[in-house]
C-alpha cells in the first residue's frame, strides 16, 4: 500500500537494491556515449579558444559560433568563455552586434 501512495504522489516506483557482488560503474571524466567528447577540466576551454584564435589570427575577428565549430564545442560555452576572457583582457570584443572577438591590444599570450 505504501508503494501505491508513493506512485500517486509522483514519487515514482521504488528502486530495488543492487545485487550482491555487483560492481559500481564509475563515469567520472568519461564521455557520455559513443562519439561524445570528454569533459574538460576547469579553465581548459580558455586555452582551446585562445589557441584556436592565435592560429587563425588573420581571420579575426570571429564569432563564438565560428570558434565553437572549429574546436568542436558548444557555441554557448565558447561565448561564455570569450566573455570571461574579454573581462580578463585576454581577448577583445571587437563588435557587440553581432558579437565578434579578436586579440588586438590584449595582454601577452
């Protein structure tokens, strides 16, 4: 009767305990599925973005989406990274609309 009340209350079905001798799976630092990229460590995206921009300095200024496509990461994550880099004077917002970033007049890389 307790299980029925839980289900009606939106709590979901009760879970059974793991079987004796079952090994726990660790997913720390691993990709979610086939073809997925490994999770980056804190600050690692900054290095990827700056490296990509330095290698393509003649193509600057670039949009967050163009950089994201080049390094294979999400445009939202790259956009947030570029905002952070611009605040730290490692990149420069060249155009507000559309957002484009370059490396002119920034601190030594």
